[in-house]
C-alpha cells in the first residue's frame, strides 16, 4: 500500500479532523468541511449555509462516545470592528442521511471547549456536571481558549443580546 493524495477535497490545508462512525470529517483553513470514507477515499463536501456579509471560523467538536459532533461557526461581521469577546456563534449537527447541517437551538447540559489549551490537541465537550464546582460554567455554554493571549472567552448559547445574529433563520 502507498500513500496517495485525495483529489476531491479543499485546495487549502487541513486544520482539524474528527472521526465519527467510520468516517473522517475534516475542516480546512478556508472553512471547507468534507466527509471522507477511509475505504473508498470518496469525499463529500458538507457546506454550512452561507451567512451574508460575514466571515466565519469553523470548529468541529465531538461529543459523547462516538455519538456525534458539532459544527461551531464563529461569525465575524466584515464591516465592523473585530472584538473577539462579542462575536456571534451558530452550532449545528450533521444530518447524515441528508448530508446537511441542522442548527441546534440548545446544547442542553453540554459545555463546548474550543481551542488548544496546554498540551491538548483538539476541541472537546463535556457535561457541565463534570466541571469543578466554582468554575461558574453551566450547560449550553462554550469556552473559546486563546492560548496565545492567555484568554478564555465564554459564550452562553441561546441568550438574546439584541444583536443581529441572536436568531439564525438564515
């Protein structure tokens, strides 16, 4: 057997990969997302719905023991001042049969940990009950870890802030 480059994927470099139900799900630095069958090497693009006049940064976050994974989109308004503590997010799960992303309105007890703290390699999720007492993080939350600046940005999913991206009906 020899290594071979996949032909029908993104032109960009792969940034992250998640294994789920026997397939690889890869996200690339240009925000493309592909499902890859490791046996046939067939690739399927899984494009999230477009958001007009915005950029985004996508993250794949597995949950449970091979239960699934979330696509977290951090929304960046192109015509405004970039402030990482006030960015909007949209969370989706993959409908495998339809090959489409379905927006999630509530994360329940889940807390999503996004970034690369210390020696960890990748994003993760856990039950809010698994976190130590006193950390003030409840379910339906996300923590974006920025190791370069030694900052953690907490987000509470589903809170009405009065912003244009509070409700995603896009």
